[in-house]
């Protein structure tokens, strides 16, 4: 599983918006990598930021 999939699965399991650091810890991915991939996922429309610095899957 690549880092992007790990982030998506972590957000699916959570069900609530999470901070980048929380996602990194839960997914076992480096925080800088999470920050970079979150930006890509937001641009792709798969993730949004309902509250500043928190991220959730788009349903």
C-alpha cells in the first residue's frame, strides 16, 4: 500500500476530520509526506478541509 492509500484509509476509518500530524501517526507515514500528499488529494477533490488544519474525505 502506498502512502496516499494509507492516508485515505486512515481518514475512512476515523470518520472525523483529523490534523496532519494525527494522520501521519495513525497511517505510519512521515508528517512531511502527509502534508505533501494531502495537498495533492485536496487538488484531486478527494479530501477537503472543513476546519482550518483538519482534513476529511469528500463524500
